């Protein structure tokens, strides 16, 4: 499977050419803080199947083993590497894919850290666009 994606401004682009190992929604506090969102969708692939095709991503590590890569220009989070927890894998943020619909989540992880109001979010009113 070939997938492509990149940051919001287009400065950093990547390609995956291989099998996706798993797709999950992560609720951990680290993901939430780094994304500024209640959860983050991740898709893992073999490191050898992942390639940055344009630009250079900036890295940040809060603990030495978890390394998050993002665009230094627009701030978009892009991918994550942790050789201790996920040896040989690269986790990409699904929402940065050109076609994020290609990889629907298969599971929710780290739900022990989920924000308490998240289970009720599907009961909220919905609007196709910003309500006027």
C-alpha cells in the first residue's frame, strides 16, 4: 500500500510504501498535550517502509525514548518513533495523510488516560459547518 501525507503548509512530506501494522486512537496525556487535541489517530508501519520525501521534520522528546517529529514552520505533528515501546516502527498521525479516510481506526488505546467527557462526545449536537 502506498500512502502520502505531510504537514499543513507543505514544507514536510512523507510516503509509506508497505503494510500498515495497526491504526489506533490514542488517549494518552502525552499525545493530547503534543497535539492540543483530546486524542490522536496513529498508523504504524515498518520504519523501512517510511520515507520523508520533502523537507526536514524537527524532533522533540519529552523523555528520551519517545521522539515526536513535526514541521518547524507550521507546527503540524507528523510522526513518532519509540524504539523501546515500538521497535522498528514509525507511527504517523493519520490526520496528516492526503487521504485520512484510507486508514480508519481499529482500536482505542490508553483509555485509562482518556478525558472523562470523551465517551459522551457522540451525543453532542452536530453542525455541517460552524453554526451561525
